[in-house]
């Protein structure tokens, strides 16, 4: 309805605060275009009432007010907007003049500037723009017919709300216009022809040569066309699918006379940080972007302009043109832009002013149109995107309680310092990629910033929507790892244990470059693992120190070689356990020392072999015991000396064998040889047998020489180097190396395996060519006594040299029987009997020998008897036994003296032989008497004749 002033309707009216009469409209001018803010300028004069009161309207009463301008010439058209500017002009006659600028409510979105992040899963342009516009409490509407890309992360940075939503809409190919009513106006956002409707009332506008005031008409109709691009291609890089290029394009259009006519653009808002399996194909999305880019140019490839007096036509309306000069121009058109002017002299004040300025009544609009059957309109990207001209810093954020917030790509979330709406949690940003010094497929350097760190953020192409973290910086909360400037020489890396690790829980690699104090420090908070797939080399020019608090374990698959120029020292607090599946070889060029404060034991499953080039010494502060279940052998290439400070005993459960080139035995006391069954001396075919029944001498001839003494056993030599040296003084011992020990069977073979185990021949009488045949009893006695005593001495020497008392097949305590007086006495008696039997048997086979040889044998026999008697005396226990032993000793001494006198006087052989025989008989009888005194008498064997010579 048109405004009425004093009952007279007006074609133009201005209404604010519900008052249509306060101000009169002189002229209305406006400019509108799809996708831009329309702007109208209105010239006003202050109205006067009937009494002519002066108008007192203030500018404050106008600015910011929502007003409505109504064109009531034919169909009404309302222009609802806000007064954004107001001017008071010179008085025109009786009226105050004003000029106001009207803009829609969206214009207020140009009056701010903001920085914020929009991040919602699956959010679109429509949702982001709606979130912004909802702050204005004004009507808006989306009428979209096409799909648009998801913008999961979108930044408004130092830009107004209007610029922010404008660039988003422009990039998506969405534009807007306004629908007006008498009281409000609505923002309409569309993306194609489907979002437009025909103008109110009759949609037809007639072409005419001139304007017809009675109907809507179109004059000055023109068409224009220009060359545009023929094709568009958009490419982008998708780091979640980096192998193949991501590209979309449009079909090839009309070829240009020159050039390709292709619009190629890199970078889009299609590629997102996250995509699920249901997301649209990136190439298809890029193809739609390419189509929008092509339509931005081609939408205005052919445009139509004209002038009309249709007052209800506005931008965003469609109309049908009829009666056009060309038939192909009769079509439906979309009004893209409009320049509007309207003025009516329908009031005396207006008439007065209009007459003075030469104005004319009416509505006149120049429009630019495009056909609706062509391409969709695209506004073009007029609003620039904000550019990040340099890096910024931000704080790493994450979900509550997390010290590290990341995803499979190693991205993190940040909150920028300019973000006032961020909550410093996982919703503050999208996942942002983190630049590393080196990044490859399964390789590179990796350091992930943690929650609370301040990081440096760059932007790909300066685009705030494409952040990239390129580094980290310290601040007052996150100070450098080493106090500065005092430690300016130090550099390195330090981490911190998560989650909620103590202050000193960290890994660290430190380099100190201070001259003459350089060092490298490597610390692991817990475990340290090193994996070398081939060789590892450590070159240490001085010392290496290693300390292990608990267990150290090494596993070597094959060989372990260690070369040490000097000493190797091991100081163990407890045990040393070594397990070797094969052989053990130790080679030393000098001394091998082992010193233990307690026991030393070795258990060997097979053979034990020692090969010593030099001397071997074994010393024990206590007993030395050697025990074997098999054969014990002792072999020497030189002398074998056995020496004991106390008793020396040798016992065998079976046979006892002594074998040597010459055998000598000597005692400072008595020598007693006793056998329970018999005593036999064998030399070639000659045999001397001593048994309980008598002495038998069997030989080709028996010679007795009473002159000169026979050979006697020398004193036992002390064992050379018998006491081992202290470990510090011991000589080095060369050991076999694995290369020298090729024949293990030979190495561990029994060294005595090839020795003859048969009986040995004992003889202490050298062969002589001047032997005289004498009675055989003297010779036999000498031979038997000397051989038997030497056998006992040799066995004892072997026991001492071996360092132990051998017990083969019997108990160890059996050797104490040697201390028994009865056994010693019985042994002496048996020896005497054996000597007599040997003498008798030898006498039967005696051959002529020299008197001196016989005398030497007699002397040897006497000496043997003397030593046997002394042994018996030493073994005696009771007084009676000592008395008997003394008697035996006296007899032996008499025989000894007789033999010496015989040798000295060189008596004839017969006398010497008789004297020796008599002495032998006396010794025998004395020994028998000693036995009888100590034990019950036994019946002598039948035919036992002890008195005469054979």
C-alpha cells in the first residue's frame, strides 16, 4: 500500500519507527548485484505539519535504524534496509534536506574482524556460514541444489565475518541476494538457476522503442559476448594418497583461435585431513571445482542489458522478454545486476524542489541479465583469502590427561594464540602434520611435540587452512634443557618419560664442546637396546669403564675373540661358573697362577692329561689323596724320589711289581720283608724261593764269595724343587693351542698303555768272571735280603713321589696296620725264612766263585739281616717284644761282624762259608725265638731242617 500524506497517495515513501510522514523522499538511487551487498541512497526532506512547525530531526535518530522505502508506482516494491550513513544538507526553502545510505543487515558483518577455527566432522560451507550468521539474529536461507565439499578445518583469520563467508561462498560457487518485505529482508543463498523465482506479478516485460508509462516495458536492449576459457583443470596433492596425482577437469569446450584456453589451478579445498571409506571420490570432487571455475568465466560470456520502468523488478528475479527485435532474444532472463533510480513529484514541497532542479517523475532501472537456459551464474572469487606471510607459534593441545595426542600419521593438534574460542583440548584444531628433519618410508628422524609445547607453525602457500608444524621454541614455561648462558657450549637431545614421569625421568644425548673438556653423555631412563645387523667396531684410545649393577648377559652365536696387550684381571664377589660344550684351550707365554683361599675341586667326565715341559711341584698343607677305580701310573724319564718325614706305606690288594735296570734299597734301621705264603727271587733260570717250610735255591750254579762288600743302596735323594713356588713367582707354562691339539685321542691316551705289566727281575749282584764256587746258602741269603728290601723301598718311594697313599681295592685306614708290632716281627721272621730257603736252593746249584765275591754276598746278607732286625726293634711295643728284638739285633750284628772279619782276613772259602752259615743259622734261630716269645708256639712243618747247609 502506498504511503498517504494529507490524504494524497505517494509513489515513494520512507518509513522508520512506524512513521511514514516524517520524511519525504525526493529521490531513490540504488545499485544491486548477485553475490554483493546492495546499496541505496535516498534524498529526503523534513516534512512540515499544517501549522509549519520547524523539524528538529537528529542524525542519531536515523543512523542504525531499520527503514523501508516503498515504490508504489504500479506493483509495490519494498526496499527494507538499515541506515548505515546519514547526512544533513542545506535547507531547501522551508525544508531540512537529508541524504541517507541504506544497506542490508549483512553489511554489519563488515564492521568486525575475528580469528577463529571452525572444526566439526563433516562440516560444509552451509554449516560454517550458518554458524557465523546466527550471531546476527537476522533471517537467512540456503536454497542449494548441488553438493559441496566438506571443510573439516576452516580458519577465519584477521578478517570480517562478511569477508570470511563471502570467500567461502565464492569458492563454492554460491551467491546471494535479498528478499524484501515492508518490515524486513531475508538473505537468500543459492548455487544455480533453481534457486531463483519470477518477479512478482506479471513475469513478462515487453520490449518497446520507448518507455510506456502505462505498462512495464524494456528499451535499449543489447546483447554482448566475449571470448572465455574453454576448459578448466584443478590439481591438488593428497598426502593421504600421495602415490598418484589428484586431478579433476571439465570437458573440452570450443577451441580458441590461439592458445589452449585451459584454466589450470593447483590447490583446492577438496583435499581433507581425514577421509573415511564412504567419502566421495576426490577426483569427482575436483571435477566439480573445475566446473565452478569455468562457469565463473563462462557465466558472463554472453550478457544482455536493457533499461526498464518496471518498478517491481529486482536482482535475483527472472522475467520473460517478449516482442524482442530478434526472435532468439525472446527468452527467460535472470537479473544479475541493476542500477535503479526513482523520483516522483507528488507533494508540493517535492514539486517545488523538483522544478528548481529539472527532475522528472518515474522509475528507471538499467539491468544486466543472462539467459536462464545457459550456464549457472557464478559470482567469481572477488574476496581474497587471508595470507599468512610468515610462521606463527601455537600451543600443542590434546584430550584431558594426555601428554601426547597424535594419530597414525604422527599429526598433533594445536591452539593458536589468537584463538579465543578454543578450549585447549582435542577440539581446538584439526590434526596438523609435523615437519621432521628427515622423513622417508619407514625412515627418517622422529620427534613429536607434546601437549603444552610451543611449536612453530607455517602455512602451505600462506593458506591459514593448511598449517604445517615446522619446529618448536622455548618459553618461560618450557625453558631450555641446559641453563644458559652458562652452558652455551652444550647441545643435545633430552626427552621426558610419559605419563606423568618425574622431573629427572628422561632419555638424553648430550654433547659438550668446551675445549679440553669435551664429552658425550648418553642416558637411558630404563632399557638400552642396540641392534647391529653386521659388524660393530668400538675404537677407544684410552680407558673403558663399565659398571653393571645387577646381571650382565652376553650371547655369542659363534666365536668370542679377545686380544689384550697386557693383564686381564677379574675380581668376582662370589662364584664363577663357566660351561663349555667343547674343548678348553689356555695358552700362556709365561706363568699361569691360580690362588684360592678355600677348596679347589674339579670333576672330569673323561681323561685328565697334563703335559709339562719343565718341572712339576705339588705342595699341600694337609693330606694328599689320589684315588682311582682303574690303574694309577707314575712314569719319569729321570729319577723317582720318594721322601717322607714320617712313615711311608705301600699296600696293594693284588700283586705289587717293581721293575728297573738296577734296584737298590737302604735303611738306617731294619728291613723286614714278610710274605704270608712265600717269597721268590727270579733271575733268568735261577730262582730263590722262601716259604714257611724252608728256603730253596735253584740255579745252574751257586757261587758264594766272602771277600769284599757288595754294592749297597745309596741314600735317598731329596725331591728336587719339591715345594711349589708362590703364584706370583711361578714360571709361565706353555699350553697346547687348539691348532696343536689335532689328535685328541693321542692327547688324552694313557701314557703307560704300552708298558710291559709282567714280572720284573731283581738283582743287586754284578756279574764277575773271577767268582769262586762256595756254599750256596750265603749267596742266596744275601740276594734274597737285598732284593726284598729294595722292593719295599722302591714301592714306598713311588707312594711318596705321587704325593699320596695309594689305596686300590681297600679302605684308606688299612695303612695304619704297618704300626702294629706283631706284623713287623712276623714280617722279619718270614724274610729270614725266605732268605734261608733261597740260600739252600742256591747252594744246591752253586758253581765255583772267587772267595771275595762270596764274601761280598755274605756281607750284603748280613747287612740285610741287620737292617731287618733294627726294623723289628723299632716296631716293638711291649717290653718283652723289645727284648726279643734286641736279641735278634745282637745276633745280626754278630753275623755282620763275622762277615766283615771274613772279608778282611780273606779266609779260605770253606771257612768263610761256614762262618757265614753259622751266623745265618743263629739269626734264624733268634728270630724264631722272638716269634715264640710274642705269640703261642706253632707246630713246625714236617721235615723242617734249619740247622745245616744244603
